[in-house]
């Protein structure tokens, strides 16, 4: 067993610093644990410190609840470390929790102060599709909570790369909510991308007109285009950091989100589950329910046939069968009946 003056590693000192005690405090406590009857002078001499330093350390240890005075005349005795250190750690954890709870307010004060001192730091203009794509990669890779997206041209990132980054974020637990313009229904590649993301966990909705392209990350940072060109060195976007403006953009997204319709649920990939009925469903196959949602979204026949991989004649036959099952004479009536029955 190590003696009273045993050497303590730097790593051990660092652990005691975490609860507000010094290396000398630890040495004094350990010495008294090993020999509770040792006197103050003898302990100080064994540790190679002055009596003044010993008594200063002892007072800190008493305040921390690790030592106590017992008997008459009173002598220092160590408190069971399982009790004393457990209490000390819980108290320090409570202090850290209170500090963590105030981080958001401190961050708000920081951003407001920076805005007053230098408003230009809140807004950054980036130029060129390469630079803008790089910033999107950064946002997708570092998001920790939620991404809000208003999706409309221009598209500056490669679809495969964007899909890989979004899937990685979804696996990290990032919540995606995306609002797409109905024009996307005419773009089979983009529809396939959104279908894949919805299956992976993205929440998607459709709106007839999306007023701008917008990306808001964790409620802190937003990026939106300044120009309408889809590519090239003259394409510009603006990055807006936490401010009243990001709050307004977040609020705009929520207003549009409430106005939008759900993205039509994609059927199982590669025909899996073809013809199955959903438990408790309206008596339609999964493909028919998906077709109903696509029709309700306003998707044109040509785009829908292309998306489903069938001819327009086959599509019309499927639609006629669906109308018969619903007892409807038109697509409009079919949508109304499905909505009344809670199928959309």
C-alpha cells in the first residue's frame, strides 16, 4: 500500500479539479484516509508541505464535506468517500446543469451584441454554385436537430450526393421537414428522390407555389438565393445567422407548412407489397391508395405514368378502376369522397 507521501498522477489531480479541489487537497484527504490518527504537523511533514498549507487544504475539505471534526479535543477525520464524493459530484452536476440551462440565453445575448456591434457579421453573401454547394454540404453534415426546407429551383447540388448527406443526417436523428412546389411532380428524378427520402423518414408536403428556396438549420442559420440563375459564377445566395430575420423565415415556413398537402405516400419500392391491403384501410390496394394520393396532389397524367412506369392507357384503366371502387364519376369527386372518408 502506498505511504502517506505517495505520488499522485496528473490525471488524478485533474479529476479532483473537476469538483473544485486542488492536488494538495487530494493529497491531504488521501493521507487522512490511510491514517486517520495522524496529527496535522506529522501529516504536513509527511506530505512535504507547510502547516499553513495543510490547514488551508483541511478547511476546504471540511467545507466540501470530505473531512469533519470529531471528539474533544476535536480532530480531523475523513468522511466515507462513497458518501462525501457522491454528494459533491451531485452538487457539482447540479451547478453544471444550471449553467447548461442558461446557454441559450447567453447565446442570444451574444448574437444580439454581435448584431449591434457589427451587423455585417449576421449576413454573408456567397457567390457561385460551387461555393453554395459547399455551404449546403456543411449544413447537412453539421445539423443536429432539425432542417426546414422550401424546395424550388435552382438546384445546385448533385442528387446522389445530396441524398447521401440527407440519409446520414436522418440516421443521426435530425428531423427533416421539406415543402415542395407541385412542379416537382413533373420531374421524375426529383420525385424518385423525394419518395426515397420520405421512406427514410423525411416529412414532406406539397404546395402549389413555393415562393422561394430556403434552408433553415437548427433554427440558427438560413440560406436562400439572391438570384434566379441555376448555375454559374454569377449565382448568389445569402447566409443569415441567428437574428430576427431567421426567426421571421422560420415563421414563414410554418405558415406555408400549415397550408400544404401531405406528400403522396410512395408505394413500396420495386413492386414489393403489390396488391396488399393496409390494415383497417378502405378496401384499396397499396398501389390504389398511392394512386389516389398522387391524383389528389395534382400530378399530371404524363408525369404520373412516367413515375409509375406504365403507359398512359394503362394509367387511365387504373384510374377508371379506382373511380369505380370509390363510386365516383370524376377525379374531383373521387378526391372529395376520399377526403370525407379520411383516406387522404
